[in-house]
C-alpha cells in the first residue's frame, strides 16, 4: 500500500516579558499628553522562515477626553523571509502565583511584516491599580505570549506494510515488571516488597549493581533492604529503571532527584534537574541552590546561580538567603564569583 502524507511545520515559543518599576511607568505615562509606548526585546520561534517578533505596550489617550484609560498590547512581526506568516498567539498577564489573570485568547492570524495583532483595551488602568498587589508582584508587570508559527506543507510518500504496530521494548519491560515473571531480586522497602530482575538492575544502576555484588542469594532470590526511600518513590524509580518513564515528574522531581543521584540514574537525574529549573522563583531560589549542591546537580546549579545573580537584590531580601549567610558560606562564595564574572562582561562607560 502506498500512502502520501502532508504535514505542516510548526515552531513554538513561550516568551515572557518582565517590566520592572511599573507603577512609576504608569505615573509618568498618565501625566504625558501623548501616547506612551514601550517595546520588548525581539524574539523568534527559530523556524526556517526566520521570523522575528516583539511586543508593544502602549498607554493610549481617549480620543474625546484625552485621558489615558486603557493599556493596549500588540504582537508585531518585525521580519521574515516570507511576506506573510500564519501564526497562533495568546497574550496574557501572570500574577505573583504564576496564574493567568488577563489574556487575549488564542487566535489564528495572518501576520504581514511590520504589521501587528492585539488589543486596544487589554488592561484597564484603574482596574490594574486596584489589583496591583496581585498583578504587580514586586512592582513588576509580567506579560507572556504563547506563539506557534506555521511553515509550509511537506509531502512524503511511502510504502506502508501491513501490521505496522510493533510493541516497544519499554512496553515489554513494563509488563515484565508488573507480572514479576522470572524475578530474582526482592527489595524490602519499609515492609513493602518489590520484585525485580538482576540483569536489568545491573545494566541500569551502578549503585544497585554494587549492592548485588556484595549480597549472597538466598535460594534463587537476592534480598535487598531499602530504608531511606519511601515505597511510593521507590515504585516510581523502579518503573523508570524498566521504562525510562516517570508519571507526573514535575510533582515528584525534588524527591526523585535525591534517589536518582544515590542510585546513579543519570537520565532520571537530568530530567529532575530540568523539571526543577522550571520552578525557580525569588522565594525558593536559595533552597533549590542548596538542593543542587547537596546532590551534585550541575545543570540545576548553573541555572539557579545564574537566576540568583540576575535577581540578586531581591533574593538577598529573602529569609532563606539570610540563613545561607551563616549556614553555607561556601555557596555564597560561588555566587560572589559568578557575580564578579558577570560584572567583568559589562562594558565600561567612556567618560
């Protein structure tokens, strides 16, 4: 059987724009007789069409009263190697809990170069001031845009054999874990027993392999006692060993990072670090840095140190940072070195 399939290329980005000292920006804009605007840095989805975008936020005068009542926001296509680009976009404000509070719902539009789409009445100024404790966290307005750019259709033709559905090895291993057929290792985790297969464990975890090499089998079974991991966590770890899958990883990343490091599960450790990178805030940055240091999580450590250095003034005002000064002076030296390196890269002004 011959089959032809046409697929459209998609490129995506979530761009976040933080505008500091926004109350001052509002005050200065309200006293101006003209429309006042501010533009974000440029960003791109990285597609083959070389698209470049930016956001523009504007305080507009009411044409009749000449009073600024609304803030408009528009998404601009600055450049592309195509004269017109089809894209899905959604623009929204994030509050201090990372919740969407004001938004332009997802829309599909054709953007021409130097043209824009958005809303003239995106944020009501009086409403924004009333809700500033929620929306203007630390006097920062956070705008975000979800953008999907569509390229050209690509058409492929191929010969499709019958009965193409084939089970993956991870499916077979998961079934083996469930049935426990041929298991020769028993883990006792706080009185809960888990059965597994020595050959798979040795291939996946150097730590468990070492434990088994020092353990004498009892009959046909090796018995290992695990006292420092919760049973539900160990169950997730065992499933990952067999399948490379963790359900709801973002909810479990912190506790799984500890176990992944302990049992030398490199892929799981990287996944946990990537997940934790997405959760870093001003309030928890120091805690996550300490966690990364304890578990030798280099990827996470580099990311959180960069975050703290870029937000140093605010992080220094947190309780966790004040505790760090007395409990972890070594980590303070890491931050200081990074901060000094950053200062060196800033061009000096010419007097």
